[in-house]
C-alpha cells in the first residue's frame, strides 16, 4: 500500500497536518507514516510514548489504513525527503511550524529546502489556517512555463477525492501576443484533461500587475481557496526575481495550504495533455 508521509513534532501545525493526512489517506487508501526528526541528545522513550498515545487517540478515525511512525535524526528537510523516498510516498505533508529542529525565523528557508529535496509532492499547511470546512476549492495557476501543466494532474487527484472545484487561473505576465497564446493553449489543454476526467472547474484569466505570488494569493483569497497547487519552478516577473522564487514566496506568504510539485522532464509527445 502506498504511503503519505507527515512531518511531526507535537506543534499545533504538525497536529493539523496529521488530521488532514488522515482525511486524505482514508480517501486515497494510503497508509500514513509520521516522521519525528529528533536532536542528537533527545531521549527517545518519552517521544515514542507521546506519539503512541496520540496515535491511539485517533485510531478510530482510520478506515482500513495504518498510522505508523518513525524517529530519524539529522537535518529535518533531508530526513523527511529521505523517508518520502524510502516509502515511495504519494505525498509529504508538513505543518509549516511542524518540523523538529526548525526555528520560526528560518521557516521559509527550511520549508523550501524540504520542497526542493522531496521526490513526492509536498503539501504545506499553516497552523492558523481555517480547517473547519472540507477541501472545496483548489486554485491552479497556469503560466507560460514549460512545466506549468504538470501540477494539474495532482490537483485533479485531490479534486476527485474531495469533490472539489478547481479554479484554473491563467496568468498573463506579458502583453506579448505570443506569450499570452501559450497561456491560452496550456489552459485549453488542462481543460480537456479535466473534462476527460470529470473534474469540476472554472476558468479565470489575470493580467499580472507586478508580482505573480501577490496576484495569485489575492485571487485565492477572493474565492476562499482551500489549497493552491504550484510547481517548484514557475515563470517569474521582475518583482519575483527580486524577492525570491515564486515557490519560496508562496510558501512563506500563503496562509492557504500550498501543494508543491517538482517538474518532471518529459518529451513533448509523452506529456499528459
């Protein structure tokens, strides 16, 4: 059975990550592996006892799946990525204040490092996000970069599992007709893919005024989004280049859960759409 890996360290962010992981895992029929990355001198016994107590408390929520845990030692980002590799995980979930050994001041850097290293898509959730409703609305920004469409299949998996509506957000970062046509073509390709897979979606086009991240987040807020799906590599505006990559900005600025997908290099004739 496939696994969902969850970074855990007893913080409220990581506790929310476990709650969401259980919901997703039940729908996907995946087992869950909690990963606690301990410091060298930490005593394992109380850590194991507390994790086992908490796991027992949510055992009634598991629907034919397993909730297991492992203790690792080292750099949190590296160890989470290693576990995701070993488990051939479908998803790695991290509460953005839920990684052992991380200080809040270093949050963005370490979260992005996890995203860079993980072979699986990474879902990052903040502890101040409102989890009182189901995952109903997913925003998928589409730009003119070569790999932008790859996140659509991952978003579709969530949408089909939760009955969500996807908001396809076409981002025009240039007034050049050729660039805008590329975005239009990609949007149409993704729409055909969604139609073929019975995915509910709406389409919106947006002229980026200054910063891709700011405009994407503003749109996500207006539709009360529950998740934003992005690639780790994204088309950049000048403002984005000055402030850091799109993914870095999204991870540090978004209060909405962010699903990050690393691009896979594929030949044009083997692409999904």
